[in-house]
C-alpha cells in the first residue's frame, strides 16, 4: 500500500488521470487525481482488496457478460447452441460434427 491505497488503486488513478490529461490537453485535468484518490482511499479503508477483486471480476465475470451469459445463465466457454429435448424426449436436429476434411461423425 502507498498513501493509504493499494497499488492497483494507485495504478488506476494514474492511468485514468493521464488519459484525461492527454485527451483534454489541459493541466487542470491533473487535479482530477485528488478526488479519485480520496474515493480510492475510502474504498480501500472499507476493504483493502477492493480493486484486486474488481480486477478479478473483470477477468472472469465481465468476459462472460460480453459472451454468452444471457444464453447459458452462467459462464461458458462453449459457443454451441443449447438443444434441449422436447416433451417426447427428442432433440430437434441430429448433430453432425466434421472431423478433418472427409470424415463425418453422427
């Protein structure tokens, strides 16, 4: 920890403030670092791992939000469509998977 915040919070503050400064090309944009540091200080006082947990959430759960969380209702690596059986316990389509160029597996 440095100045009451974790290094993750300090890095976020630095990157965000520098981006604002580079976009606006105004030195007063650097003053934005003080309120961001204050909010980071309050968050780190509540839970020192707050920014680490946000980064972990971003790497795991946020990627699923962009992917297929709405379809599967969970994080999934599979892009395949869910084919549930109907009331007679039959699926809609027969799944054909191509392995290589000439083989066909049903």
